[in-house]
C-alpha cells in the first residue's frame, strides 16, 4: 500500500472482509454484552436516551476490537511475520 501509514491502516480497516468480520462480532458479542449490561433495564422497559447511547457504545467495543485485531493480523501477514 502506498501513502501514509494511517491511510494504509484505514484502507484495511474499511475493507469489505474486515468490516464484515467486525459486524459479525457485533452481532454475537454485542448481543451478549447488551444482555449482561442492560438486560434487566430492557426487561423493565427502561429505554431512555442515555441507555440507548450506552447500548451504542457497548456495540462499538466488539467492532473496534475485531477491526483492530483483523488489521493487525493482515499487516503481520503482509510483513511476512506471524500475528502477535
């Protein structure tokens, strides 16, 4: 890849395979985290703006972790080394 390291990282992070994998993690891990962290409130019907924001942030965590690890693995393979 050419250009700055940041652009190269973003190109990998926004590639179809990385985004698809991250969204899969959001569906699985995000659902588990929402159930653990907000399940009782959701069952009570306690769904205000603050709770919706917290749920959104809860979903962002597995997306970011999956994206970061996928990009790190792809970059390691491109360098010819094993992913850490």
